C-alpha cells in the first residue's frame, strides 16, 4: 500500500503530487505501527503527520522529446 501511494503521487498532475496523512486508525499517523512502511517508502514525519513531497516535473518545451523518468531504463 505504501509503495502504491508513492507511485500515485508520482503519476498525479502537478499541484496534486503529495500526501499528508494525519491519522491512521484513529491515532496520530506516526504512532501506528504501519507507519514504518510509509516511512520506508519515502514519507517523512512532520508536526502535522506523515508527509510525502514529490518534486515538480521539469518544464517540457514544445517539440522536445519526452523525458524518461525511469532510471531503470538506463541500467541496460
């Protein structure tokens, strides 16, 4: 679930590319044992809860080839 939340954030349009989870099962997010999966996947603990920040995509100029966001594609 944690990895899918991160993947969703990366696929979302700019302006909707992060998550803030304040509570899990009625507890502060960081107090829930499952929060460790979120932290391991890239969330950070903040005063407001567990937060995932996703950087903005680089601006693509008209006529430019698409940017390959998959670092694994260079591993061949």
